[in-house]
C-alpha cells in the first residue's frame, strides 16, 4: 500500500479546489490513487479545519466546509482565544463574523425560498390539474367528433335521403342500433349520435327492446279496406277504358272531360292517373320535354357598392308602329344607381359587352369580386358577353325562365322611367332624341331623385357612402323636434337608420325575416 506524505495529500486535495475544481474520480485517474482515499483525506481535513490551500491562497477562496468548521470551532472561544486562533490560521476575526452572518442569511433565504417554492408548487399543481382536465375534455370532444363522423357516413349509406315518417325495416333497425352503440362506446353522447341518424332518444330506447317488441306493426297489421275504395273490377274497367281504341292516344286529363261530355262519370282525373300508375301504364309519351321544376337562382348579398349589379334591356317606342329603340341599363342593387346605360337600335351581345366594359372602367372596379344578374334573353346569354365577363372577373347570374320577379331591381327602374311625367307618350322621333332624353332622366334619377327604398336619399349619395351622414342629420332633427314638443309624438321618431345589406333573390325564410325586421 503506497504511503502519501501530508504535503502530497494537500497537493492532491488542492486539485479538487478552485480554480481547477476537479472531481475525486478525475484526480484519482490522473494521479493513480484511490478516489476513496481522496474522499477520506478531504473529510479529515474538514474535521480538523485544516487550510487545504497554500499560504498564498486567500481565505475567501476556502471551501464552505472549511469555513463552517472554523465557525463551529470558534463558537465557544473567548475573544482572546479567537485572536490566537485567527493568527494561527492566518485569518481575521472579522472574516469569521462575516462567514457566520453569511451562513445565517443563507439559512434564512433557504427557508424563504422553501416557502415560496411550496406556494409555487401548489400553484403549479393546480395549473397541472386544470390542464389535465382541459386535455381530457378535448380528447373526449375529439373522440366524439370522430365517432359521429363515422356514424354519419354509415347512416348515409344505409338510409340515403329519407323523409320524415319513412319506415325503417327490422334489419335496418338492428344495424343502426349496433352502429349507435359502437359510436357511444367510442366516446359519443347518445343525443348527438341519435341526431346524426335522424332518430330520437326514445326511438333508440324502443329499438333496444327485445326482438319480439321490435317488429314494425305497419308491415304486419291487416288494415281494412276503406268503404270508398275502388273495387278490383272498377280498377280493371278504368285500365280497359284507357286502353280502348277511342282513348288509347289521350291522357286522363282529356279522357275525363270527354266522358263528361258523353254523360258518363267513371272516376276523377286523379284516380285515373293513380290507377294507371299502379298498373305501370303512366309514362311521358309526348315528344315535348318532360316538365321539370326550375331551381331558384342563387341568393347574393351586397354590403357595399359595386358588389352586385343587375342589368336588362327595355323597349323605347317610336312614332312608327313596330319600330323600337332598345335601352341597355346596368344598375347597382346596393345603391340603386344606374352605373351604365346606352340606347341602341337592336339587341346585341357585342353592344352589351362594350357597355359592361365601359361601366367597369367608370366605376374603377376592374378585377374586383362582382356579380352581374340578368334574365335569360339572347343578349344576356351570348358568348361575346360571357367572354367579356370572364375577362373582367365578373360572376354571371340568371333568373328562372318566364319568372319576372327574379330581376326586380331592373324592372322597378324601368317602371320609374316609363311612368315619370316627362315620358313622351308619342314615342321618340330618333335615336339621338331617345339618347338625350334617357341621359337627362338618368342624371335626374341618380343625383336628384330620392329613392324610397334607400330611406329617400339619392342613389349617387348612397353609392358614394354619404347616406349615413345625411340620415344621421335627419334623425337628429327629428329627435330635437320631439324634445321640443313631446306631446305631439305618440311613439318613436321616424326610422332614419341606413339600409343595411341588400339581397338579390333572397330565400323565402330570409324574406320573412326581412319583412318582420
């Protein structure tokens, strides 16, 4: 076993102090000694309060263990003994006092820090619990959403587009109940799951009963035949009558009146159609197209000027019978302003495209989201106009065939034009005469005429956004008048609020809401 002198031990322990601050394992690996010995020597030196550094090492760089050992050793000494101890150790009594105060302050800070740490830990725990609760809620919501989406797809494949009251057969009920239970186990609530498949909670409870109670009574019940029902012989008589030579080429709508003219009544027209349909003999036989229902045009909303335009063509008469001039007119439905107009001698898609180009340039709405609504006339559907609209970034919109109220704004403006007192009853003598008259009318309409549908401001004022200021002044005047003579006002003052969003062909529900408002 090797022998280490005190100087050698001190040198090895010094390597574990600043500025090197090596660990015991690193010193043992470098010097070839045992790290257990290094720990033992350091423990002995700390117990003795031995100065591990050389004489040149300042006392401020001593380890905390050495300072604590000195504080403990001098705790029971007198002033004289402390002075002797300090000279022997090479330190000052003031340093011992500073070290003692530092240890006391450190202990106080540690206690305060522990209290603060305890409070912070409590807040952190509460925050963690809150976040965990929020995470569980979001996980549950995500699981429910995924389960409902899967259930919706399955129900659509099975049921399709069924109306209320449609019979759900027994095998379909079994399948729906299984899918609902799977969705509930996956995290969905019962009420939203039932809503996805179009049933109520009570229906799910009824379908979950034992098998003998699940059978649909509508498929097994024997219903009595109504007293007014046709007998099988009468049904066969109607089919035979319709297939006879005299009536084989006629529909029931022609057969029934003809039988009435002959003094015979067999059944109503609806009964004829119903019996033929049940016999598989009611089909469309004419060369004309089968009548079909036209869908309502798309609803557009204008919240400011130059978002939705409406345009149309109207006839301007001349003194010559059968000769007309044609007024092309583009109107902004939000402000009711005529943004473009021209009079021509014929209807043409090329002329309409040129007018549209000029109107867009004047209004400075190039390549902005804009909808142009019209009817189904030939100029409105011309390839030239559609190409120009595509180039300008304008979305086309058309009304239904033979439905006049799908383009109400243009029709209303034409009525104002043709029923004004200045309208020439004898017609326009020339194209220039028509253009001059229309120009004067449009100037009056846009800048002078106070439109009743926009709170009696001019279309130009609303188009430029000045209507709010004008209506606010009117409202202030009315309120001042009411304050002066309140006995003359039984209710609120006149409604001078600006007209908000303007809709083109609103849905029926939206129309009801607007009228109520």
